């Protein structure tokens, strides 16, 4: 598979050492990863995301308050978020709703999520969304807020909702979880996603499927697995997701 490759979602700031991150980024460059979306999750890591993007032109910075990190949203966080977004071309993320085991305070989650969707819309920035077990409510909010382009990162929702979400501006990013042959619902969602809205991601530094290289270079394995599920050449999917990623980020 030849580059350029697009990694729709990672957290490069989470590498435990500078050396580990450096090695992962070198491997990514060798693999042809030309753009990757590095997602902040709370005000405490936005500066690190900004620095990583300044050091490496392949890194697209994203700033947001994640639903698991609400406690870190001290008064003034939203104004601070806006100031980070205004400093560089960037996306809003990672933001979202979580009804799973990590869920806390659904009302505050919604308030924080909606405020960030509105900020993304006001600034004309795409948004990167985390959604777990709250698909019905997510659909209601997206309809009501009508944001600009947004992606569901590591999409895990039903295939049946994809057409409607796509009509509202959604992109669908699939992670290495598609390598798990037991995840039939997920593989069905991959097959049902509109091709012009397909993206793929590593969520580096994490990698939760056996045989999946961690780091943004692991996008090669994710693309190969997707190619097998879709019965299409991996090279075609890498070109498609590159074009989709460029359109999504406006790069
Ligand atoms: Zn993430």
C-alpha cells in the first residue's frame, strides 16, 4: 500500500516517553502517514497537542473536552478552548456522549457536548465525536444543532443509522476493532457506510486488536483489515480515505 495515508484519530500526547513517540512518528512517516488528527481531551493536554502540531506538519491538532474528563472542565474552559482553536487551523475534538461504564452525569455531558458543537459551528471547524451507547440521543442533538462536518471516531453505532447521520454531515471512522471477526455488527456498519464518508484510525498509542501495530503506522493494518471486510483492494481504500480526510479537514 502506498501513501499518502490518513489516520483519523490518535492521541500522540499520551506516549509515555519522547523516545517512544519519536519512534512511532518515524515509523508512521516511513509508512506514508501524511496526516493524522491528534485529539486533546481536556485543558491539561491542549498545550501538548499544540506543540506536537507545531513540530510536525503532518499532525492536525484537535482541541476538546472529552466526556470522561468533565472534572477537568474548570470555569472558563470553554473560552480557553476557543482561544486554542483560534491559534491554529484545527478541529474540535475529542468531544461526545458516553452512556457506557465510564459515563458520569449525563446532563453535564450533554451541556458540555452541545456547547462544543456550537463552538465548532461558529468557527466553521469540523468536529471529532466519541459516542457510546447513546445513539438515539446523539441523533436528536445532531438534528437540532445541525453542525458542520463531523466524524464519529471508532464508529460503533448501528448500520441502520448511518444513512441518516450521513445526510446530517457525518463521516464514519473505523478502528482496528474491525479486525475482530466476532464483531459482526461493526463489520456490517463498515459495509453500510457511504464510501465518500469512510475514514480509518489507529487511536494511537492504543491498539486493541491482536496483530495490530500500535502507533499511527498501524493504519496500514487497519486499512488491510477493512479491505478484506469490504472485498476491495487496500490501495483503493487508502486513496479513498485520504481524499475523504482531506475534505473533512479542509487541508
Ligand atoms: Zn480517542
